[in-house]
């Protein structure tokens, strides 16, 4: 059996681990930003996602302006579920999950997935009489 001795220079290992740490430590701040959203803002966010075509994949500059204040970097809508990545690195991500997008006959919800190993929590549930036509842009003027 052959053995390979791979040595990574100390400066490279330190730089890589520092970058990973910086990228992942924004999760607490992201969860805090999301926690400050009003029910009106969450309803508008749901309707923004609901208006996107199925199988949408958006990144950075393609993102709807409403998600700019959250620092969102990716959005993917697939079927009746959409995921909005707000923060994180590798497998420790913070995202919002929009459930029952594009379905008139099901309860619409937004869940916060606050990072690896943490319990998801429901942030918003649509009232029984909810329609996207009844919402206004609750993010207007906020950046």
C-alpha cells in the first residue's frame, strides 16, 4: 500500500479556517434580522416567491429587491416549496422555507431553518382569508 504525505502550508490552513469561520459566524446576525420581520413583511415575502415561475433559481443580483435587506444570496422554487438562503457556509446554512407556494387549497407557511442541528420554527402562517392580492409591499423604503 502506497502512502502519500500531503502537507498543507500552515498559512494556507490558517487562512482557510479563518475564512470558513467568518463565513459561518454571520448566522446569528441573520437569524436576528429575520426575527425582526413583521407579519406583513413575511406575507409580502411569501407573495413575492409565489409570483415566481416554478423551478426558479435566482442568485445575488437576480434576487427580488425585497430580499436585499436580509442579505439573501440564493432562492430556489421547486414545486410547492421554495428556499431562500440567507446566511451560512458549507452545511451550516440559515434559510427560509416557503411551503405550499402556488397552491390555493393549502395552508401557506414560512419556516426559519436557523442552521445545522437547530430546530426549524414557523414564522408565518397565512390566515384563512389570505390572498396575495390583499398584500402591499411591506419592505418599501427599507434597505
